[in-house]
């Protein structure tokens, strides 16, 4: 009933009005989050509130009054780069965890490091939200895209609460796909490499070039752009110090390589009771990911096939990531949402998607309860619904007939056919 009401509202509302409302919602959410954190960090306000709180609520307020999370890690890492300090050492007096991204990311984050904290946080959250907003519209125009953005909002809100970069990473993967669909190779390569400067796994998006028959050109551009971004911190640091920074980064990543977190590898570990290394499961997942590209070359020119592969990729890079944390599942949920919003409305798809909607954003943002946040509960409510959707997407890529794949509802058909015409026009041009 809830899903039916949402679809009915989206079908009836004027498209420009819908877009303005959603755009305003994303920006206002970023503003409200930044304002709330600024108020919590104000000593007068936080002390007044804490006097009225008890137990866990008071402890949470105390932590909010001393920001030490992701955003502070990013800001201090940027300053450390300029100061020539090891980016990847522990700094317990400054923040609660290590910096684990590239030196290039630390440099690119510099504008947010020097602005006043509340303003910088608002701009960072707004950047993540609006880049994802634009990316989704690139792949799903019209009502299908706006429906996807409406469903994604709770997950974007949660990412803002933790000042995470996952919305940006997801957007860069989607932008890489959209750029290749329009044969803008250098933009696709730049999106992939820029995403890899945040987290390594967006490099898998280079496989989008295969069905567009642009692999060599995309690879060459990726090497050129990648070399530029790797060397970019030389603007503010010495060559020897930069080499040391990359060596330190490699050391941190090698230590984390044995983790499993909320991944398929952890599911396999729990279901079998064995302690396998991660790489066999990751290799199997990678072979399953690319199998449709190798076995269904007859569908390379089908735009729907390529969009399904994008959805599969967004799910894969989280499910088979040994460091898949709760925040990472925004990327997987983007893939699930693009798949559902751009597909025919049939019961089995709706059941899979709305189950994921409840277990991922709803249970994380709207339903209180410590039992939902235990390690076991988090693993199953995050990984299992996304894995189910990934298997369904792979099934559609491998065995579903073209006739079944294109039997969409009228509203989806209009959006999909318009997207296909735009791609065909730009590709021939």
C-alpha cells in the first residue's frame, strides 16, 4: 500500500515541481544536519542539554560536543599533508580513527579543511548529495530518476550524519558509466580515477568500457589521468615525502586486507564455519560479475543490458569488499534502487527491493533498538537483501530474454526509450 501511494503521487505530480521539491529536500537535509552538529558542538548549548539527559543519551551528546569522526579525519589529513606529517599515523588527540584514503584525496579536500567547520560540513554534505542527484538523473531521466532519488534520500541522510564520502563514490561510478554511454572517454576515465583516489574499488568501473568497445581508449586515458592525480600532491609536498606517504598508505591497506566486515566473505565464513582467505570468494564474485559481458556479447548494444551491468557493479563493489562497513551500503543501495526504478514493476522485484529498503535505510534511521545494530544483525540485514538483488540482476543479465527485459510498464517505458534515443543520437554523432 505504501509503495502504491508513492507511485501514485509520483505519477500525478508535475515533473518540474517534483524535481524542485527533491532538490530542495536534499539541500535542506544537508543544512539541517550541519546546523544540528554545530549546535551540538556549541559548549553552552551542549552543557544545557546534557544536564537534562541521562545514561546513553548524555554520552551521545558528550561525543557530539567533541567532533572526532570522518569529517575531522579528512580535515586534519589535509592539514597534515601541507605540514609534511604522516597522513596514516594515529592521532588520538585529534580524531578517533586513522585516515585511509589517498594523499590526492587529502589534497583535494583542502578547501573543506580551511573553511569554518559548520560551513565546510554543509558544503561537503551538499556536494555529496547534489553530485549523486545529478548522477542518477544522467542514467534515469524523468520520473524514474526522481522516484529513485526519493527512495535514496533516507540513505543519503544517514551518510550525511556520518559525513561519509560514499555518495560521492557512488556518483563517480555512475558518472563514469553515463560518460561512456555518451562516448566521452576522458570524462569516464577521470570519474573512475577520481573515485579511486577516495576508495580503490571504483577502478572496477573501467569494465563499463567493454560493451561500448572503448576499452583501449578508456584505459589509456585512465593511466594518463591517474598518473596526474597520483603526482598532484607534489604541489604541496616533496617527492621523497610523497613516496613515504604512499608507502604508509600501502601499509595501512595491507593490515586491513584480512578483514571481512559486512561482506559476502563474512557470510561464507558464518555459513560454512571455515576461515578462508578473502581472495577465493572475491575472485568467484569477480568472475560472476563479468560473466555476462563475456557470455552475452550479443546484448552489448542493448542499453538496458548495460544499465543492468551498472547496477550489478554498484552492488558488487560493496558485497565483495573486505572493508564493507554500514556506510558502504549506500553504494549498493544506489545499485538496487536504479535497478528497481528502471525495471518492470513485477511482484518479485518489488518484494526484493522493499525488503532491502526496510532493512537498510529504514532500520538504520527510523527504527530504534540495539538488537538491530549488533554485528550479526547488521551483517544479515545489509548483506543478504543486497546479495539477493545482485543474484537477480545477474540472472537478468545472463538468461532473461530481450522481450522480457523490455516489457516495462508505460511510465518506465517512456523514460527508458527516451534515454536509449539520447544515447543512440549522441553515439552516432
